[in-house]
């Protein structure tokens, strides 16, 4: 499956101690929409994705799981690239 669309809603929770940089919606093959993917900045400055979760008893479980690493990397790359484009990050300013 290919990423056919990425909608990104950037915001910065850094002022209140948060690390969420954006929330994304990703469309796969113009058929499947995954909402509420969080783009989070790690303590070391890298960016990673957190897929939607729901509460089940006393813990949270993933609503969506990407089972193939190659597909997960394709989604991550599409979201991070869109974020860099929106934030106008120059290529030499590597944030991931």
C-alpha cells in the first residue's frame, strides 16, 4: 500500500512541556484513512509517530498497528517530510 495523501495539523506543545509537534491523517491507496497519528519529538531531537490508541481497562491499546516495517517507514517518512515542508526546514537542518 502506498501513502496517497498526508494531512498535517502542526502545533507546538513545547511551551507546556509537551513534545507533540503535529497530528496527521494518512490515506493509503486512496482507500484507508488513519486519523490521529501524533508526530512526537524525542528527547534527543528525533521524530517518531504514535498511532491512535484507546483505553481498554487500565491500559491503552493500539487501534491501528502497522505489521510490516517497510510500510511503517513509508508512513513515517511521508509524515516527517510533510512536517519539514510545512515548517520550511532546510535540508541541512536534519530534525529526524
